[in-house]
C-alpha cells in the first residue's frame, strides 16, 4: 500500500466540507478474511464480507480468501468506489498479481 496513496486515504467532514487524509504506510494494514468453503457457512457469514465502509477509517478496501474443496482458492476484493475506477482497478490488479509472484513494485508516476 506504500505506493498507492488512494489505498491509504480516508475522508472526514470538517465544517460541512469533505477533506481527505493520506495516512502513513506504516499506519495502514490490509487484513485478509478467510472462508473455508468445505464447511457449511450460513448466508449471513458470506454476506458479512460485503458491508458498508466507514470513510473516516483506512483502509477502504478489504480482502478475503475462499478455500474450496480440493485446495483451490478464490481471492475476494471489496473496494469503495471513491478510491477506484476502471483504470485504477486495472493498475491495482496488475500490482497485486506482481506482488503474488514475489515481484517488487515500481514507484508510480502519478498518484
């Protein structure tokens, strides 16, 4: 998240004006929620992954990992639309795939 300021941004309202705050990379942690699909999970447990974000709290992205019978996995990502659009979604996806391969990310020209 160090190279993507948007993934470290929160929003607050001060005197009826929305302001953004870019947090230090060391103050933001992306956690992963784990779901074992071999166990019977209730519909409510699955729906808890997608829930409203608190715009004043970082990160405004959440990640989940589904483990399927046989060892296959599905990675889930829920990101608030205030942080992303079609272009940034492509960049995020490419960067996450690079990280998954153990590659280092290049600094971004534009934030």
